[in-house]
C-alpha cells in the first residue's frame, strides 16, 4: 500500500539531512504509529508521503503508484484522490458548519452540492456527530472538532490517512476516544493509517510502531 525507498531530504545545504535514506513498507489496512524525538524527521516524512513536499532522492509509492516524481498538478490531483489528512490543530474553517467542512474535499473534486452534503452527513454520523452537523467549530469541543477533521479526511474514501499528532491538542480521555475512533474506522473501512505521535501509550494501540531517529528508521529490534 505504501512503499518508501531510500528517501533523503535536506533543507540547508551542507548540514545533516533531515531524512537520510529512509525506507519503510506498510501493507494495506495497517494502523501504524511513527514515533521519535522532536526534530527526528517524522513530520517531514509525513509531508513527503502526502505530496506536500518533494524528496531530494529516493522513491515513494502509494497504492502502487509512483508519487515522488509527479508534477505539481498531478500531485494535487492524486493527493485529493488517494490521501486524507488529519492535523493536530484540526485546520477547520471557522465560517463553515461541520458538514460543510467535511464536504470540502468533495467540492474540490467537482461533486454536486446535494451529493456532497449527503456524503458528509453520512460520515459525520459514522464518527458520532450526527447531532452537530450544523455547528461551527467554535461551538464544538476539541474532541468534536477532531472528529470533524477525521470525517473530512475519510469522506473522499482515500486509500491512506496521514495523521500528524491527532491527539496532541486533546486531554488524555478525549485523546483515547479519538484513538478508539481511528482504530474502529481502520477496522471497519480497511483504510491504511500512518500516525505521527509523541505519545507512546497511543502508539502501543497501533498495529505497528515505526521509530525514526536522526533521520533514519530504526531496525525493528532497536525500536522502543
């Protein structure tokens, strides 16, 4: 489902690379946590996989498609079709209701309003927010906003979800509820999820833990 092969990335010439020959493979339907110290390259790797940045070298395949060599237009199209994003700070638009936020990816695909709304309402029901569809972000709790963000990530039926610290802005109880939701959706929908987290307890709830340190993925026996 996801293959990262010998990927390198630097931002400042002459300094140590942020990613130094990173390789990993995820099978379809896996829920994986990407862990490591601050500055180890976790978010950079997520951005490369999500086609938000370009690697200096190496290859990235998503759903058997080579995505690391795409031009800007093709990368944007494929990103919208294949990948859903969940961010620590939710990234919801304050002027839009919950269902309108969820429907945004479908708007960018040219889906009609009636179908956008129907699919958004269905996904909000799936994440337990059928009673909040007309609420705006400021009318919802942090956990509810993160559920809206998860619904938005899933509404386009992506093959891969990339989640960057999805529980980072939540208290421990709400964080566990969001984690339980991700696990349930992973099981029910079969979507592959790669989640960056600093929380080892959250990471242990995943099928697999991948540790990155100093720009390199640690071998299985060295990962903690």
